[in-house]
């Protein structure tokens, strides 16, 4: 799939996709991803197995991730250069949202609202 189609398919990212890619900066299996996401979000997000494995399958097909090993019948995945590129685009998009939100909130505060 070309990069334009991947951007259209994955951006803006769902929280699930975002946290899976973020988790796979270090190689992990599906259950490890679920644990990592729960840990880094302070248990705000608890991903289900079906959601994780369905997303992993799509991401593997789209070459955002690749399997790097297998331990005890568990595939271990890591993010690819394509996945990192999409993750960076999403981080830029999110930063832009935060920046604009802060600016508008400051304008509202400065205007006395």
C-alpha cells in the first residue's frame, strides 16, 4: 500500500492504533502490548484481546509492524520504519491540536471569559 493510502487509512489514529504502535517501539507480543498500554495509561485504557490481535493483523498486512520472534506460541512484533513514520505524523497532529487548544484557552482567559 502506498504512503498516501496508509495516511488516509490510519490518520487520524484511533487510541488503539496509537498505543499499539507506541508499545511496539520495544518488541512485544499481544498480551505484553495489553499490559503495557494499561500501565502507561494508568489503567485508563484496557485493550481487549480481539481488538489487539485484529489490529496487529491489519498492521502486519500494511507493514506497519513485523513479527521478529516467537516465544511459547506467541508472536513478538516490532514497529517498522513505515509505522514510525505514521506515529510521528500522528504525534505532530496531536501536538498541533494541543497547541491550538492552549492558544484559544489563553485568548478566552485574556478576554475575561
